[in-house]
C-alpha cells in the first residue's frame, strides 16, 4: 500500500515533465498554425533510476506527437521491440504523411482514444499508407482536424485524406467528439473531387459534439447562420461548441450572433464566454498596483530594453495626446507643443502638468517624451528659441527627422526686438532640409527664403499636406511639385513664380488661398490640379487689371473644377467667375467694399450650380441705413437674384459682424 501511494505521488511529480498538455495535443484555435514544439529531454527523467523509469514510462507514452518521418520510424521500431509501450498510447497526433511507419504504429497502439491529424499536406507527403489503414486500425472517441491556413492545398494527398476522413466519420461507431474549423463545412472551400464533410457529419449517428474552436466564423456575418442552422437540424449531435461569443462586433457595431439562427441551432450552439481584453497601459497599471508595497519596485525591470521602451513610449504618448501640450523645461530652450486645434493664428497652449512630471522621472522618460514631442507640432515664436532648436537638430538629427509639423515665428508681433533676422533665413532652409517627412509647414513673419520651396520639394514632396507662407519678397521662386499637398496658403505679394514643369505638379491640391499679385495664379494655370475645389483670392486694388487677367487664366484652366470661390476686392470680376466656373456652389463676396453691379454679377448664361451667396451688410461697406440709400445701393444687385438666372440658389448669407439689428429689420 505504501509503495502504491509513493508511486502515485511520484507520478504526479513526473507528470509535469512527461505529460503533454491537451493544448499542445490539439490546438484550441484552428486558425492558429499548429502544433507546439516537443518538450526537450523529457525522457531524461526515466534515466534517474528504475523506479522513475517504471512510473514515468506510461506517462511518456500516453500522448505522442509525430513531427517527422524519422520520428515515426523510431516510434514504430520502439513499439515493435516493446509491445507493452504501444498499449500505453492514448492520444496520437500526426502532423503530416509519414509513410508506412504510421500504419505500424496504429497496429501496435490499440488503445488510441484521441486522434489529431494535420490536414496541411503537401504534394511530397506520403499520405496514402496512413489513410488507407485509418478506418480499420483506429477507433477514436475524439477526432481533431487541424490546418494552418484558411484554405487547403490542392493536391492528390489532400483530396485522398479528406475523402477518407469523410468515410471514416460516417462509419466510426466509437466517434463521439470532432474538433475542426468551419471551413470544412463549406463544400465549395474543399478541393475539387472531395466528398462532403457536411454530409459526413450529418450521417455520423454516434457523434455527440462538434467543436469549432476558432475565434470567429470563416463565413461572412450574413451567411454563417445558414450553415450552422442546417448542421444543427440534420446532425445527431446534442451540442455544437464555437469559439466566438454570442455578442460580437462588426465595424464597431454590436452584433448578436445567435439572433438569426434557427430555433434548433439556438438550442444546440454553445458560444464562448465573453472575454475582457485589457490594454498595455492597463496591464502595466495593474502590475504597479499589485507591487507598490515594495518601495523600490521598478515596473518591467526584468523586461528586455526594447519591450520596456516600447511600452513606456505608448504610455507617454498617451499622456501627451490627452494633455495637448508639452514644454521641454520650465526655462524652455525651445518650445515643443501639441495642438489638435485648427486655429492656426493662435499658438498652441504651453501646458506643463503631467507631461513635465513624466520628463522629470528619469533619463529614459525624458528621451521618450522628447521623441514624442518631435513627432508632434514644433512651434517656435522667437528667434532665440529658434536657434536653440537649430542646435538641437544638429546634435540629434535622428530625432528631428521624426518631426511632422513645423510652425516658425509669430503670426502677429508688436515688439520687433524679439525677432532679429541675422542668419535666420539660411538657418530656416538648413533646418527644413533636416526634416525629411514634414506633413505641415507654416512660416510667419519671415519672408520666404528663395530656396526654401525647392528644399521642401526635395525632402518632403511626398509627405507635405499643408503649406502656409505668410510673407514673400520681390524675388523669383521656383515652384516644385508636391505629390501629397492638399492645402496651399501663400502671400504672393510682388513675388514671381516659375513652375519647373515636372509632373504631376499638385495632383491632390484641394484648397488654394492666395493674397497679392497674379503671378502665382498664372503659374498655377499651367499646372495639373485635378482635385482643386476651393480658391480664395485676395487681390490688390492697385493692380486690379493684372488680377483680373490672373483670375481669367486660372479659371480658364481649372474653373470647371472649382466649387467655392472667396476673396477680397473681387466684385469687379464676379461675372467672370460665374462664367468660367459652371460648377461653383458657393460665392463669398463678404470681404468686398461694395456690392457688385448688376452687370458685374449677372452671368452670360443661366448658372445652374450656385447654391449659396455670401455678402457683407451695407453699413459695414460705408453705406447709411436709411431706406433710400440702401435701396439705391443694393436693390439692383438683389434684383439680379432671379430664379431663371440662379435656379439652384437657396441661401443669401449676410455677415453682420455682430450687428444683430441689421437683418432682417432693414426693409
């Protein structure tokens, strides 16, 4: 009795080393590429002593996993020499076609209850011997069928294996449980010439349970219900276990996976319990909370450097994103800001708070926070901090290359002493050349350096989406191509622009905002702008004739693509715009000094697209509010807005600029 208890205790101890876990024997998710690697040197415990060998041998042979032909041949030889070992095998897993050795193992292992077969078979696998002997040699209670992909290799071995399995499943009287992926249930997914797995499962009279362990059905949400409803109604099984929960998510919307099943299927299908997943940030928080009893606890101290830095980087970026601002130090050498606001005229907030606290924790956190800052928006308001940024970029080029959003200097400034331009122009060009993946660039106050556009075209042509130049000088600028640019805002002034002629120019440009002369408009008239939609043009009253010619050239080339036009002092060519832009839906004349004359606003032909007209109220234009003056000034203009001229016009918008008494109280 004492020896028996000792043997049982020893068996429990050895089981951890010798018994293969059921998850290793049969994968729990049929989509996952299989089979776990064998435990190394597990048989070495049998060499300790005779007693360990006697107790451990049945445990070693209880579950057998064959991964190669030599393994199968070695096992067949061992079982032939020691026939009692074959009787110990309860679970057998075969990962391929290993020739004549497998039928010998079947014959020498009569007590197999669980059989796992890998159906990812290749043309050179020796499949036929095993499957020819399968039905007569094995009587399993559980059959597990695995394959590594969502499709089958189409070869002779796969077709023979699948057809043989269909016959076995239909006729094995011992079979109670089958584990498989639901791709086997769709005859159209099987290689041509194979028997129907669906029909085989329905004809298996002894089958009690079907298990589909994958995390989601292979079929679309709209048609998976049909196949499971038919399977539940036609088969004799009492339960069909699936690996996905009853409540799933489809494109962010909750879907009840049970709702469209038939009544029988709703009774038979057993869904997986819902699992709550936690984020990496929450996992670290749980670790910290569980370990804070130790005053010197360091989270992830034993993790590899790469893993630790990646997780801390995610945490710090999360902090940065939700505080919308970061300042490098209290006496900041250069300003780093994050801002999701579209108001570009105001600098982003200089928030310190938790971000600064993160940066003061350790060198690692400081480095990761600086890297996160470089990936955000860098806003520099003063020339002093600008040169500090230049120094930083020269010492840390790999960090500065991460920069995606650059804004230099103030939009409006009062104290010019803060802005000393000695050497700034060259430094701006040098700095921009170091940022290789800019998404947006904004230059205020400083006149555009002559080579800056070319530098942007060389280093950020494929990434730049938004470009804002607030000032230019009397120079000639070469205009390069920007493949990703969507918004261009530029004060052209008296500068001249030359397009270098390289296609595709601006294939994605949608919004164009130009202030100043007409040179840039004329240049862009020769460029390819297939996606242009909006033009805002503030023209110079002094050079009105030149501006009209520039607008004429531009709209001749691209007017049919424009849907919105706005601008200052543009009433003299409102008629030109309507004639040249047949698809215009919005015309904004709110920045004009006087309403267009009837002859200036009336198009030559009916304009069928215009939906909205924006104007400025008369008192803002210097006109009195008296009825007589108002009527004399605006009545001819309003009289043009007839249905036969603008059949689609629905909105007349008056920008009152805060004067609520103007409209609609004025007659």
